[in-house]
């Protein structure tokens, strides 16, 4: 099932106007806050551990399973609601909710309170990304969506970089609590801006127009109706959509595990200070991940026109190149050398995101985009966000209890190489699935 109907020979896609770029900028800032809120916990892990006494395993739960359980599962009903109502309003309410919950994290005095606050952040963030994917797809026509979505996906690296710089600086000079509270206040203000200034676009308004029969029939076929079960069944019955979701999940297992523990690893086992993290690690995350997002988006817009297998080849090649540099990051004897190695995987680890999101948005109908985006996030985040940090935290605790207390996190990080290899194999397997589906569509 594809999003676009057959196109008339003289059809020309619309070009995005000034309003589309303004909306994209606002939505990108919301995504910055979304990821900044999410990553503050990992950035401030060391002072939180020092004050509240939580273990690596508990940190993994807070940043992984406890957060993801609500974030991923609630994204499905929220996506269904947004497809049937006003996506902008859903986004604004969600932004306000997760921002208030972030401020509550700064008021927590023990692990239990922090866990409840983090779960509330997950509830709010469930309504953040899927509506944004669909709004962007209805402001930007096919052929420009890869670039637009790659710009939107600058939210995570910018959010992570600002989180590192802002969070580490505030923690070093004031308190980790102040960082959570101030970010929450900014998010509530942003939610009001989204509600007031972003206009809900027409669903499918920029998709290719269907060819019109010059002699209309007396009984035209009604367009299919959107339904929760229908969209769910369509998504998981489609080998391409199902496969790309699982491949993304395997990749995110690595990326979220790394993001949630990189700062703690660099500080505890490589000797970095909060001030050094605020400058150098922030630069690596902000610059390298942004480049990865932008380059992969441009590559998709260039090569997917020639072959849809580019949606799988680009992530696979990026991950293959990243593996030896990741191993160097874990091995390096100094934080300076470790950070230098990290620049390459920080860019290439994210070659999967823009291609995968674009593939899903281009494959489904306009009235199924939010729900399909939510299903993509459900699969990849339950696997990656839910299990990646949780696994790494408990693996570190296990090695610490078995004679490796001084470098338990380093050994745990080495084990992620196996998941790199798994992700590469899954993306390479997607090449054949995409070819078969393209051939089936051409034969219809």
C-alpha cells in the first residue's frame, strides 16, 4: 500500500513555502526540548548518583524500560487520536505535559519519586514525535521530505548538545535540580507557542493528485477509512515496514545505550570533569550527530529516486564504518583520544533515522501517517530505548560485582559491538524486502 496514487503526466509537486520552513523550525525546537528533557538524566547521572545513591542498573531503568514502557505504548493511542483530530493541538498538549514532568524530576528526593517523574515524562513525550512527522509530511511534498525530516531530526543532536552544555554547566555551578526545573519552564512556554502559531495542514494536501477518470462512474469507489486495527494490521503485514522497524530497533539498542552512559563512562573511567563534558562532549554530540542527520537525509533524496534500496544501504554502510571507531572509543586510554574516536560513530550511528522515517511516511496513506510513525517508534523504541540502556546498566552492575569494579562500564560497552553487527545484518536483509515490494507494486 503506497501513500501516493498514480500521477498525471503533467503533475508537478508543490514547493514548500515560507510558512512550511517556519513550522519546521518550531517543530524542530519542540523536538530539541523533547530530547533535551530525555537526555538530562544521562548527562547529570554522576551528580544524581552522588546525591540519591542510585546504581548503574537503576539509572538504566530510569532512562530505559521505565521511560520507554509509557513512551512507546501510549504513542499508539495518541497517534490514532492525532490521525483523527487536530495533530497540532495533540502536540502542544503533549509538550506541556512532558515539560511539567521534567520540572518535577528536579524536585525528586529519592529513586521512587524520580522514577514516577520519568514515567510522566514518557507519557507526555508519547505525543511529541509521531504528530510532528505527519505535520511535516503535509507541509513538504514528496521529493523534499527526506531533507525536511532530516532537518527535523536535528532535534536529538541539538537537544543532546544543549543538554550537555546547559545541564553540565548548571550542575557544576549550581545544582542538577535547577537544570531540570528551568528546562521544564521553557517547555511549557513552547507548548503555548505551538498552540497559538502552528496551523494544522490539510492531510495529504501536497501528495500527488490521482489521475481523474474523464468519464466518472455513477458509483465511484469510496476511499478507505482510517481505523486503529486497519492501520495496525497494514503496518505489521507489510514486510518492508515491519523489517525496517526491527532494524531500527537493533540500531537504537546501541545508540540509546551509548547516549545514556557515555557521559558517566567518560567521567568515571576516563577522568573527564563536568566542565570538560559541557564543552567537548557537547561539541561532539551537536556537530557529529547533526552532520549524520543532514548527510543521510540528502543522500536519501539523491539516491532513493534511483532505487528504493537506498533506504537500507545507507544505514548499513554507515554502521559498518562506525564499528571499528566505536571499539576505539571504548578502548582509548585517555578521554581526549576516546572522544576523538567517538566523532565517527556519533555521526554514522544516525544514518538510519531519516531514511527509515522517510520510507514509512512515503509508504503509507496520508491519513495513516501519524499512526504509522507511532508504530515505527513503538517497535524501535521498545527494543532500543527500553532495552538498550537497561541492558547496559545491569551489565555494568554484573561486571562490577564479578571483579571488574574499576572498568565495569567499559566491558559492558564492548558487548554492544554484537548489536552493531546484528543491525548491519538486518539492514542488509531489508535490501531484498524492498526490491520485492517494489517489483510487486510495479506489477499491479
